[in-house]
C-alpha cells in the first residue's frame, strides 16, 4: 500500500471524527459536558468504548510482537487474568465509593480523607503518570506512521507527532467526555473488527480453516500461557496475575481517565453493568490479540520474513505493520491501519480529556458552584487542553531519543513507579479509618517510595537470591508508601465513614 493511500485514509478517518465532534459539541460544549458528559451516558456505550481506551496501540502491536519471544509467548494472558480480577475489585469496591461521594475528580476522596496537600499530591501523580503513559502509547503509533507514511514525504518525526496531537485536539477540545463516549464507540468498533478480520486474512494466506488455525497456534512454539517452572523469573504465573491485578487497580481504578467514563453513567447500577461487561469483552479480545501474534510469526516463518530492524535492533513492534503493509496489502492493510489508528487515538483522546479535567477540577476548582459553566472557565479549559497537548508532544520527543526497549514493557515498568504511591494512598484511606496523616509530609513519602523501588528493582537478583521483580513492583511500591504513611500518621479526630 502506498504512503499516499495510507495518508488519505487517515485524513478521511479524522474527518469523520471531527464531524461527529462538531455535531455533538454544537449542542453543548459546557464544562459539565466536558467533565461528566452531563451524567447521562449509556452504560453499554461506555463499556464498549472503554475497550478501545484500555487496549490502545500497545496491545495492538507490541503484544502480538512479543509472542515470538520464547520466554514470553502467551505470558501476557497471565497478566490479563490479573487485570480481570482488578476490574472486579474496582466494580465492587471503588466505584460504589466514588458514586456515594458524587465525585467529578476521584482524587477529591483523598482531600476529604487525608487533607489538601495529600489531595494535590495524588492529582499530581496522576498528571505525571497519565502524561507519560499516554505519550508512550501514542509514540508507538507515530513511529509506525513515520516509517510507513511520513518518511516518504520527508516529514520530520516531530512534525508527525505534532500533526497527530493536533488532530486529537481538534475533535476533543469542545465536547470532551460527551464527544469521546461516542467517538470511542466508533473507534472500538474499528479496533475489534480489525482483530477478527486480520485473523481471517492471515488464515486465508496460510490456507488455514479456523479449526486448523487454532491447532496450528496450539501446537506452535508461541502459545505457552502459564509459566510456573521458575518463581525467580519475571514471567512466573503468580507474579503476573498479582502484578496484573494491582496494576489494574492503580492504572484504572485510581486513574481519572477510565473512571471519568464510569462516573458519567447515571447511577452505580449502570456503572457496575458497564464494568462487568467490559471485563468479559476485555479478556476475550486479548486472547484474539495473542492469537494474531502467533499467526503473524507462523506467516513470517512460511514466507521468510524477518523481524524489522531499527538502528541495528530488532523491533517486534513493527512485525505486524510490516506484514500488513508490505505482504497482505490491499484490504487487510486498510483494516490494520484503521484498527491501529482507532486503538491508539481512542486512548490518547481519552487521556487528554482526563488530564484537562483533573487539572481544571483539582487545581483550578472549576467544579465549584458558579465556576462550572462560566464562559471564562470554558476558555481557560481550552488553554489547559492545549497545554497538555504540548506537554505530551515534548514527552514523546524525549522518549524517541531514549527508547531502546519494547514499548509495552516500558509502559508497565513506568506505571509501577508512578502509580504505586496512589495505591498506597488509597489503601491507607480505605483501611486505616481511625487514622489520618500529617498532610504536609505526604509528598515526601510519595517521592521516596519510587526511589527505593528503583534500587530494589535494579538489584533484586543480588538482594533476593536471583529473584527478578517484574510487574509485582507496583505492589512493593504501594506497600512502602503505605508503611511511610503509617509512620507519619496520627489519630483522626472523627472516625472516617468513607
């Protein structure tokens, strides 16, 4: 497929999103619509749209790409099972709490429970975490667009990033969450369709029926799911499930992005329906993503296709686009492009909206009384939205100059450091109901904990007899934060009932 054709498809795709955005925001572009979608979102639209937000381009490219590693294969499914447990805990513990307190920003809980400084600390952690995580996810797609499209036009990488963010800004800055509920539903449709269609196209190319494809994947060297032989390794099943569970609690349940969508439902009953439905679809879709990975490597073996190299380093992230654009071509290439674009931009548009919401509510107080829909605050919100777009641009440029690892590995490693303190803060708030903290000391604890975890992770093999810490690092981080908060705790004047 030519770069001109790919570019044309992308332009049409974003034209549709901008058209939908204008149609929705024309009726209501208030802060209430931007922050909470007027609290009338349909649970089934939220559940379906969240699939695109939760999966992202990382799942679309990096997860299938890593299947070819003998030490990984279907290891990621262990992590997914942990994710599912985490989603169930969110639905039954955190969502009822947020609805009971009628929150716009979920970090308002920390303010009421521990104090203003703790509240600002939690919100700051989210802003840093989500900016970095979303930038990593967008980076993955931008390098694909750069390699297969914009290099042919001589467009620098930085301009490609800027164009991508400008397109996202164009359809989110007015309607915010109200727009995203609809556009993410459309994007998830493209994402899910592309997964199933890709499997069909690869099966046809390999002359497999679905039953034969299943048997081929099952009998290949790429489909091992459970790794229980050596608990010292990072791929050990218990580590992966526990890590997946706590990463989900932190990155979803304690994250304004996905929780903002849940809180746009009319009531807790609908929000729970959304989470339970979403969890089931999430697990099934990830099975198909891993299957795509195995089929890609079987296809590559049959056709003598090597994993693409970038600067002398194998990039498994690029195997899927390499096969889609240069070998399957035609309709399969278009399907891949739409799926990849939908997966990544559904994540990034949601993140930009959540970042803007958190800053406007947590630091500018735009959810207070007369400030909610005042024209002045709407203009300020637009500038905040621009600011976070530019910040994400800078993070992607920096990451591009430093990255030498698989993006999926990097994202969850960073999450372990940044979301760990949030886990500790909420755990203390929920379980230490008769205690509070010396509020001004909380930021110190939340900085020290990730630093300690960095050294624990780096030297874990030496410290713990060849034991390698993997995704469970977030548990360690949360525990250290929790202990630190206990050390600076004091008896609460009134017993908390949150």
